[in-house]
C-alpha cells in the first residue's frame, strides 16, 4: 500500500479522512478508498461545525508528530471528510516521524 503523503521541497502533504464526533482523538492507521488512494484515518471528539473538527485534527497531527501546530495547515477539504494537510518542515524528517507513528 502506498503512503498517504507526498514530499515537496519544504513541506509534506498528508491526505486524511477525518471522522468528527469520533468518541476520542486518535490516529487509526492508513486505509485505501475505492479509487486506490491512501489516506490517514483520524478521529476527533469535536463536532464538525465552525471549523472545530479541523482545528482538533491539526492539533492531533501536530501533537502526534511533536511539532508546533503552526506548522500544520489545511489545504483542502474544509467541509469534507477527506482533507489535505500541509505540514511545514524537513519533508524527510516528517516522513520518518509518520513512518514511526504508523508502525
């Protein structure tokens, strides 16, 4: 299975499928959709209104990777379950952290 991220010169882009009202804040691994695209599965306790779930997702990813939340931003998917996050920093280092996080 391919990885749900792409490396760029100064950042990494991460595809995420978010479940709001998920009962807990957690990263649940990687899965592929019907088209074969892979994404990180994440859930947050926040509700999907006024950007609360998106903010919770950014905080969850930042804490999981031990980076400042200011390094994580939402590129697309503001109101959709599938989102693209931009994570600023050394892309190789970020990819290693994700590999470790996902096992």
